[in-house]
């Protein structure tokens, strides 16, 4: 017998949805891929009820970014979520979460200002605001996110701690294509030549991770040199930071988060690896 899935479109419907505990939430922008589905399957293993939110959040897209063309297919998402084990999908309209007169935003100072935050001002205020709303509306015991968006996960963990949400953050490993490229809904933007070139990003991270020196400047320079071998990939930034704090690497740093943002044609991609130190 196939699993049925409930579609919830309003805050009132989501709040009234009868659930067994523990409740797991998998927040997404939609256009689900294997990375999302792996999170849903893990939530299914660990929770009595699994809710997937599908919402292209305008607050986290800056001017000139891909809000209008971000891939959308709600029926496809609903079916994939059902097959992966979700009990319900929460698919609110923008006006449902941000009604006329909405003026509040959530900020996570410090964390929102580095890496992606420095490259995309205001992005993480949008992320923190919508996720705070989802935690409040859905009320999950666990929220599932992927390591590919490492800074986002770090920010959400701090917000959960600081605002006393009764929710546990679960961060799952990045799911990759056979050539190593991190799965992303934006991968569909690339043509065949660009898609082949994009494999240079995870390849550069892998080479850096395997270098003998774990000094941050060596890790960063190795990525730059490796990416430069692929002319279709334009590096936007590479940073090696303390994985536990997102601050500078120091004597007490245990592991290093090596993060990259790059453009392949008009497509902007991010990726990262965690590098252990001697």
C-alpha cells in the first residue's frame, strides 16, 4: 500500500495538522534532488512524523539573483517527498508567511557576515527569518539540513541555541554526483560543457584536503591553483576557517572548514569539505 501525503498550504492548516512525536522537518526551496531525499529518508528513520516544507523564500535572494528563474515543480516535489517517506508537505504562498505590513527579521550577528554573508549581503537575514518562522509554525523536534550549506547549518544551530527553540539540528553529509559535484537544484541551469567543467570544484577541494600542509593559506592557494586549470570555472572566494566557530584558524582549531563559491557560466555554486589537522 503506497503512502499518502498531506498537502498543507496555510499556517492554520500546518498548526492544526495532527502529528505523532518526534516530528522531523526538512526545509527546502523545492525542486527536490537526491540530497533532499536523503534528508527525508533519514528523518523517516528517526521520526514518527516527517514534514517537508517547500518555499522559495524571497527574503534570501538579493537584487539580480535567480529568484524568478529558480526551478519550481510542486507536483514533482510532492511525489518525490511522498516516495522518500514524508507524511506532509507544507507549501505556503509568499503572502502567507509575509503578509502585508510584515517588518520583522531575525539576525545572527557575526555568522551572517562572513563567507556567503559577505558575498550576498542580507542573504542570511532572510534564511534566519524564514527558518525561525518554520520552527515556530511546524514545531519540529528535529530539523534536517545538509553539510553542503555548512554556514547555513551553523547559523541555524546558533539561532536554535540563542532563541531556545526546543529543536535538535541534524546535519547530514553532502550528497554528490558520481563525478563529485555537490547536488544542487541550481545544477539544472548548466549546459553539458559547463556541467563537465563544474567537477573542477570538488576536485580542487579534494586535492587541497589531501595536501600535507593543513595551513589555511596553503589550503586556499591549492584550491585557487586547481580551479584555475578549468577556464569555465570562475572562483568567487575560497576560505579556510575554524569549523567549530567560523572564525580564523588558530592553535586550538580542531578541524578546518574549506569553503568555495564559484561561477560556471551564469550558475553560482558553493561547496565545502572539512579538513582534519595533524
